[in-house]
C-alpha cells in the first residue's frame, strides 16, 4: 500500500524488515542480479513501510535512491573512514574529537541502511569500533568534566528497545557535567511507528529531558516525502515528551540536490517545529561517488534552498565533517571560496577563517590547494601559535 495516499489513515503496523533484494518484488530479476555484488560489499536493509514511499514507476525516485543499491557504488572511489573517525577513539565505543562533545557508538545496526552512509564500515563484519558495553566509555566521560554533551550514535540508538536504551541515558544523567544528551537517529523517517507505539519511550524522555538538561533528537530526514503523516506523528510524540528535535541531512545527488526540494524540506520541518541544523557535504566515503557532487555546486544549491525559506527555516549551516573539524562553507565570490571552522579538533583552529581560490572540481576540503588568506580577526581569539600555512596544508 502506498503511504502517499494514506493521508488520514495513519498506520500503527510494525514494519517488516527486508534484508535481501529478492524481498523487493518491484525489482526485476535482472536488476537483482546486477545489484547482488553491491549488496555483497555494502549491505542492503530496508522495510516495507519505507519501501512503500518509493514511486517504482520512476527510476530516479529520490526515496529509491536513498535505500536501493546502485551498481555505481562498486566504483573504487573514496575511503571507508573518510574523516578518520577512528583516530579519535579514546575508549571502546567512545570518540572524543571536540572538547565539549563525546560520541558513544552504542550499536551497529540501523532500521535501514542509507546507501550514502559515511559509517558503512560499522556494518561490516570485522568492525570493532562499536560496543554494547559502554562501561569504558562512561568511565572516560566521568573523568572528563569538559564533556558537557554526549551524542549517542552508531548505528541507530532508537532501534534498541527502550529497556536497553534507558540504562544508558540514566547512567549519563548521573554524570553531573553532562548537560545535553543527543540521540542521532533516522528512526523517525525509517520506522516512526517504533516511536509512537512505545509508551515507555515517552516516559524515558519525560524523565530525562528536563528543564536544564535536555535530550536532543538529531533526526535525519533527507527529502520532504519522508515526512509522512506517520513521521509527523512520531516527531510530535518526541516533542510532546520533552525532547528537542532538530534535523540534519547530507546533500545527496538525486535526492535533495535541488533548491526547491531542499527548501521545501527546510520549510516543512520548520512548520513541524524541527529546525534544520546541519546540511553536510557528502564525505568522500568508499562507494559514495553516485551520491556526491562538487563542493561549490552543493553550496550553491544550499544557498538557493535557503532563499525560499523563512528565517526559521534557514538556520541550517553547510559543513564538511573533515578530519580536522567541522568546516563551514560561508561564501563564494567569482574567484574565491570562504571557509570557517565551526568546530575544530585542535583548538588553535577554533573560528579560523580560510580563503581559497575556487576549484569547481573539488569534492572535499583537501582538494582546495591555493590558500589566499587565513586567520582570525579578533585579537582575543587570535591564535598566536596557530598553524603556519605549510603545517596546515601538510596535515592532510
Ligand atoms: S541512519 Fe545514519 S548511520 Fe544509519 S545508515 Fe543512515 S546515515 Fe548511516
């Protein structure tokens, strides 16, 4: 049944998971045979609710592009861990890159697998970056008072039962200096029923998302068509339970690389009360060539999308999650492109501003090689010992 025509008939039905391409009858035998080697390399997983959002008559359907493998993923392009996340692993299952923020990778499963995932390495057999035993990670967090917010991620923490998730949240709440807990999740898009069918989840948010210690849900909607009545109900449930919900999305070729589509996503989210937060440029992750595009093209789409929104809808920032930090693209002129560190792994780069000559073929920050100017104009945060140009360029 197509959920697009179920406007007022919201389902409670638990979705059926699909882990084999032969469970997708809409694919022809020939397509399945072509896609099997892709599935062998980068695992496929979806469910019947999410697949029902696909218009199978449209080979370029954006929801299809999010979830159904493409042969082009086999092109040898990119690296498995493009931002070198593993380098910031400080304890089993814990990454600490920015002073105030720690990541706990609490599981390696998602409700479905986005084809463009930058963490696809976690879904592979020999990965050891994720742990279900968070005791080491918790001990690290307790010993680091500068950590005031912890992001639960993976995989998708909300795929865990509330009875497994609640003890993690409870133990984090017992750490005085952890003020914000974030949950990175695509469950509101992939399986919103998991949210509104679970009263114990409502209780968990009510108990632990309190006046001065909030739980933020970092939702992951890529396209306005994912905002079905079920998804909106799931988001309402979270908001009413006391969670703060914001949205972040990569810009994905064939999904939201259109100012009208991205602008509509921003607007629809703002109507629901879910502000757009980050729009990520796709990392150069192995197999992701069909989902990415040059940086300058993506930035132009992002800016054009912001033009159509109200102030509330245009709060998103366009960033690259680079090995050295979150680098925001803040402007383009005829000759130059302007970057600023939004978050820096090395504090000497905090708020650092960089001007490079434009490069229409750049797919990532590292492809910019002609530095025109850099630094920080404010004396109190100027970096006397900031990296020299050569150090800076050699660091990559
Ligand atoms: S929900 Fe996030 S972690 Fe899971 S497959 Fe999609 S992008 Fe990757």
